[in-house]
C-alpha cells in the first residue's frame, strides 16, 4: 500500500453532530477522520460519474 501525504484542514460542525460522529467512530472502531475521508471519496466518485454524462 502506497502512503500518500496528508494535509490538515478544518471544518466547523454543530456540537451534536460532532458528538454523534465521535460516538459512531468509537462504535465502529474507526476514527472521525476515516469516516469523513471515506464520505468525501464516495461523494467525489458519485459526482464524477454525474459530470461525465
């Protein structure tokens, strides 16, 4: 597996949204970062398909 360089970014979320996300990450034995990164990858792929039509 090739490691890619990661960069920092920040975002603002409602407290209750972040709390729910942290709880979900713990339950799924993953991290908030991993959840958000996966969602972004899915969003990019989904929208890439739409823009190619």
